[in-house]
C-alpha cells in the first residue's frame, strides 16, 4: 500500500526510464469456488513497485502470494476468480481490459517466471523455437530474425554455445540452465514488470546464487520492476528494496526491507525473523510461532494471526485490523504495532 | 587439543554427556557405491554415488551432512541404515559390521538405527491413525513394549514430541505439516533408537514451523542422548543443530570437522563457496568468514562421468594441474587435527 499518490498519473508504455510506479495493485481480492462455497484466498491486497526496483512478496505456503501473482498476470486457475480490486500497469487497470488487449500486454509489459522450469517449457519443441515465439508473435519477426534474436537472448542469460544449444530440447538442460531459459523467455520483449514466483526454490544453493545474480543484472540493465515471490527471508534481505509480508491471504506489513527487518511492526514479521536459526546460539531453543496458519476456508474473525499472536487481546477477535501507515513508506495491519515499535 | 575441541562440541548441550557420550558409535570407512544406469554421453554405465567415504557418528552427537542434490548424501544415509549394500568399504556399529548380521541379531540391530523422512505428507499412511502409526514398529519388535503398555507409551511419545495424547485417534490428514513431522519423529523414537538419520527433516516445512520441529529434536537429544545424522542443504539450520559436519561433493566428503570451525574457517574451496552462496539471513552477524561472495561458474558435473583427481576442480577458481592428476587426501588443518579437508590448495 505504498506510493498511493502516483496512481493513475503514469502515462505511456511503462518502459520509460523514470523511477515511476510500474505496477500498482490495490484492494485485490480473489475467491476460490469450492464445493462448499466461495472461499476468499486473497483479501484486499495492495502493493506497488517502481521501475528498476525489487518488491518481495514474502509469505509461507498457502498465504496467497502465488495466487496474488497469478491474478496480476491474468493466469488464475479457472476455479479462482478476481472479485475486486485494481491492477494498474502503465497507468491502465488491466483487470478492466478485454482478453485480447490483456494478452497483448503479456510479454512487452508484464512477464512471469515460474518456479518449476521443466513444466513451464514445452518438451516437444526445441528451446530455440520457444524463445523465438515472443518475437514471432509480438514483433511479427521472420523465422530467421526471430531465431537470431533467440540465440542472442540465450547468450545474454549466460547459456554457453547458444547457437548450438538452441537446437536442443528442454530435458537436455540442467535445472539451472532451464531456469535461465525461462528467464530469457520472460525478458525477451523487455517487460516493464517481471513477476518471479519462487524462481530459485527448486535449485541448489550455488546455482541459486547464479540465478539471483542474473535477475539483478537484468533488472539493472532494463530498469524493469521485479516482483519476487518467495518464502525465503534471506533472499528478501539480499535482493529486495521493498517487502510486503503476507499472512493468510492479506498483506500484514510492508515497507523498505532494511527498515522492516531491523524493526518489524507486525508480530508475525517479528516471529518469522526470530525463527531464523542464524543469530541464535547453537543448540539453543529457537523462538517459534506456536501453532500453524489457518486454512483458507476457516480464517477466524478479526485478525487472522491472533491465535498465534503474543500481543492478541479481545479486540483482535472482533475488529479486523486494517493496513495503516506507521511511518514514511511503512504500513502494518496490527492494532498494537506501537507496542512493537517501542521495544 | 583434538579431544578438547571435540568434547566441547558435545558438552555444551547440557545432559547429553552421559557416561558413554562422545565415543564412536557408527563408523564408516571407504564406502563406495555405484549404480548401473543407461549409457551416458561418454559411454559410462556406472553412476558413482559414493566414492571412498569415511564417516564417524559419536554417541549423543549431531552430525550434519551437507551437500547439493546428487552429492550422495541420501545414498550414504541409506547405506548407514543398511537399505543399500556398499560395493566396497566397511560399516562398524559399536564394533560390529551390521552387514554380517542375520536373523534375530539383525532385527535387534535394526531397532537401534531409525529414520525420519523429508516429506511428512508422503511418509505417513493416510489410512492409519497417529496412534497406529507410532505403534506399528512394535509389530516387528513385539518384545520391546508389552502389549498392555502400548497405549500408554503412544501417549507418552505423542507428548514427548509436543502433541496431545488425544491426537492418537486422528489421521495424518487432520494434522498440519509440522505436526505430521512430529508424528514421524515419535514413530522413529518408538523403538528407543541410538541413532536417528534425519533426511531433510525440516525442508518441507515453513519457517515458523521449522523452528518448532528443530526445538523438538534438540530437546529429545538432551533428554534421551540419541545421536542424529542430520542431512540438509540448509546451512543455517545445520549450523544451528550440528556438533560436527561433513560436506559432500559428488560422492566424496571434501571437508569435515567441528561445526563451528568448518563454518567460520572453511578450508575447502567448495565449502567456502557454499557458505558464501547461501543468502545471508537477515539476523546473521556481519562478519561470517564470507565477506566477499563467491559465485561459482557452472553446475555440478554428472556423477556418471566425474572429473579426474579432485572432483571439484572443474568449478574451482584455485584449480591447478595437480588437481586433475591426483585425488587429494584428507589433510588436517594446522592446529586442528579434527578439521579435515581434501584439497591440494586449502584456503
């Protein structure tokens, strides 16, 4: 919910080099149609990212972070439906666009990198032809031109011998190389916003470092805005400028990463940071958040975190705490955030 | 020096130092295991999962086993559990080679080494209740707990891992991931083992729940003096729980020693790069022996066709001719004989 002021003032294609807001999401609500009725899985989510910056959507499994990204990209599963909110991309609310118009944005404006590269690539086409596709479709490039551009792209994301490897199939690449291919495909048309959903979770640490470095380098070069969806606090700490912490379908805290991590203003963020083993003496009892997150179908009234919260009081059971500003660029959805800020 | 460094490692866990704590319980020497695979590009049909691995697990300690996927850490665990027979090398458990055991003595040995699996969603039979799951090992070891005492023992075990006695009647799908992993731990404890091999026990769990399960494991060790072989790719987690660590790369242990020494002063370039590649947790101390990030080029070569000499040399920034010609031997660090690294050019 940062950067309200810029909404709607952005014009043009969004590939502008200014540090304007590239993507602004507000009030986004997604429901899942289940046999037992409609279940809200993303509730009133808001965040914004500026060009050339990285925003991390941080949360544990089931918190709705991937669903949020899919809703923004228009890739929701048919059982899920956006029932409210705005997704402003380059000044336009993409949720109000028709199918065709929205599709035309996929690639030049907004692109996505998925967690599982092997299932995201088509196994029966060579990687060269898959990488050439965006140029064929969006730029009506000839086969030969598209192919040359694909090879260039492969070189740009660090695939050795790209000319030769373009003729290979996805299964002939290692996990790290596949992720590079997926990133290449996503950045092919220089999107102004890149959504990366757990891009390194399936990879080994040493390869993970390579991929994060590649993403950071591409972001610097093209000034695209990066939305990094992750559960890894350490990745957020190193890669992101801004963070939005999600819990049970909603943003509970947001702000600049350094500030949020140094002085969290929501007890959930605080609990997460405390659970990190580093910083505690070896073998000591780690502070942990008791219990586990509520299931999407049975989110309690009031604050969803209250059952696990050390600060919870009667009011938390009845009043849903809104995400309110707690300082410049910072917001928290806790009635008692001041008690954390004071400590 | 070696003795003090080592006992200091285990002794700061109050209570683990029983009369026998610290003495070697499980020793492996020169373990080698290959698997037959379809012919690779180079024509090889053997996958070298383990290549001359030495390992010691002492009573009551936690040995961390670190490495990337395909490095052989799970194969090693399977050999230690006798689920896999090595091509060469020996395993000694309390002085006895378990691979020579048969019948009753083999069954008795199996009781002493148990396992906790990575995926608490796949490793528990959904048609059994938590109580049945925990009591199931006693079908193979009926003499361990008398039939009349089993219900009470199940309740005890549930409480030991932080669940309620009443949970015995519920099915796995009624529990969250963290609770399921507690059931897995209770099930491993049912046979009063001396060693529990934990294969990535918390990597399927969310951070807020991970800490709960790590705490349960630590408490149980303090109470029962059980030893853990803790397999994980998560370095901060290993650093938190392990007394000693062994770092594996392509089927070999490249570095081993007291955890604190290995983490603060790594000697093998691979260990250093692993430590430096792991994203730094937000709460970590700024100086961690890895001020400058080392980003390795390339990826782990295929275990069907490992490089000659030192297996890490194809990605090592210090590699020289000698690394391709000869396999480096384990060398102790100066002043720290327990801290071994297999490198021609240690850091």
